[in-house]
């Protein structure tokens, strides 16, 4: 059916604008964060890591129900707070590891969802890793507390099936 | 043409209270979702030697588009137990993760050289072109306070969906929601730095720290305008001088940095400690 809303970008004739030349084009789905959800579906968690986290276990730092009957998708931005080689581990990711050259399964800060909840978790491996490029959560000799930040945005859009 | 356009504020905010309070504005494009799909249980590298690109989905947009990947569960190497969560996948950060790429026709994946994995993901392909520069005006935070507002707004249901549905997935647009809007796309050849590696920079002159993503051409000497050139997720981060930096090891790669106006960092901070 031919109905909907189309808003072109500045300087573009809306009658000739392609979808790429529009700020809004209702024929296509968009990512949607529910602004009225409680607890809020967008948040900024500031995590103070006062000492080495517990080793070899997943420690949950934050957990909220998302309220959907389906598993949503969540966009997360993780800043480990550690400046290493002049740079920060500050990226869009679901999981940031201390060792970007190895598997990310043993040592990480993560933001994820299941069918019911959103989680922010931390896991610290038995031994620290201090190689170049590391964005470790607990570099030996680092000055504590380390401050990490996780921004999360829960989309209504499907995250799995 | 004069200065015309349209903007829609969040519920409870005056429409002139500042760019931060807009959920839609004709000044910033909203990434439109071209297609989405789920791939589960694909053994992508059973013999630890297959590293060729495999087609994951065909979009035929004629340009490399912005894409997102959400992964289910873990990579399967740590013996983790419990629920298998879903998280957005950053594909160039760790060995063992699959690598994804787009060109003007397809979305692809491949294994990293000596790791195996099972592909359990949902992908989203948008209609935002990542190899073409775009720059919106700087935005303002505004000073308007939330005023309560009323039950007003607009929504556009998907074809065949009930306009009165309570499921937000039934709508392409809904003014009780907000989502990513694009502030800038910066492309270029990564330049050598004093560290011996290669870099592309974007310096945000913005009142907040924006979200951003990076992509780079998969091979050195790839023509960024060649329709068959593949773009992979790159390592983009905020460096110590406040620049968004795309980092690459090999010379001759082209990069793209996508900067989002929205979603903003939320005003309210959740304090956690360990």
C-alpha cells in the first residue's frame, strides 16, 4: 500500500529523494529504544573497580528486566577506563577483553541480554595479561580504583529468533 | 529552497528545546533497516584451515552498507555454563571471533586463520553507505526541561500490522522510541603514524562523546570505490586526545568512521562498584 512518512535531508527534493537521502522513510524499519520503559532502556553505568575482581568466575554487576516477551538486541559501548599505550579501550562491543590478541572468553567486561534480563558482567582470569595493546581491567601495578563505563541501549528489535 | 525541515521531540519536551531532545530530525539520517536474519549452528571452520569469504546475505544495494551483528552465547571455548546471552559482536577485537564484511552486493563472514567457531548470530543490514562522506551540523544539548507532556505523537505500522499493537516491532516509526541517527561518515586512506601503524581520525567538536564505529577495506590496495571491495569491521576507539581513531596494521587500507548523534549518553548514571 502506498502510504507513510518521508522526510528528506536538507537540500534534497523530497519528491525525488531516495531512501538514502532521507532522514526518515517509513517504508523501512528502524532501530527503536522504548523511551517510556521502566527501568530505563538506555543507561550509563559507571563501575568503580576498587581491586582485582574475583578470579575465574563471572560476577554480575547489574541486572534489570527488559520486559519484552522476546529477546531484544542491545547496543553497548564499553570504556574500560584504562589508558594503555596512550589509548582507551572505548568501543561499541558486547564484550571487551583484556587481551585483544587472544580469545575473549576468560577475561572481560560485557553487556548482554537473555530472554528476560539485561546484564553487565565482569570476569577476571587467573593471571593478568600485560602485552602491548591490552585494555586490561586490572593491569598489575595499576592505580585503583579503575573507573569503567558501560553505555547500553535496549532496542525493541529482535536480538535472536 | 529555504531552511525547511521537520523535527519531533521526545515526549514531554518542547520541540525547540535542543537537538538532544529530538527523536527525529531532518538534519540527521536514521539508519533504515534493509534486511535482517538469523544464522544458527553453522560450523564455519571445522578443519581450522578454511579462511575464504562465505556469503551470509545478499542485499544488492550497490554500495557497502552499515551492518550490525549480534551473537548468541559464547564463542564456545571456555566451558561457560548458564544462560546463553546475546551481545553485539565486535568482530576485530579478538582472535577466534568470526570476521564479517560487506561489499556492494553481499554480507560475508569468514573464520580467522587458525580458529574454529560456530556461527550463531542475527545480522542487520542498513541503507547507510559507509564509503561516502557525510557531515551533519553540530548539535546542541539545549536547556529544556521535561515538562510532562501528554499522550500525543505518531506511529507508522508495518504493512499488515495493527496500528494499535502494543508490540514495538510492529512499527517502522514510533514517536515513543528513539534510535541511532548519523552525525558523520568520514572516509579516507589510513595514514602512517609515529607508532609505525596506520590511522584515520575524526575530531568530534560536539557537546557530548558520541557513539562511533569503524570499518576498513579488507585488503591493502583495495579501491574504496570498487563495488567488489569488501569492508570489514575496524578497530575504532577514542584516543587520549579526544579523537576518534581508526587503527590498522597494514598500509594501503582505506577506512570509514561512522559517528552517531543519537543515542546520547544517558543523563542518569548508574553507580556500580566491585
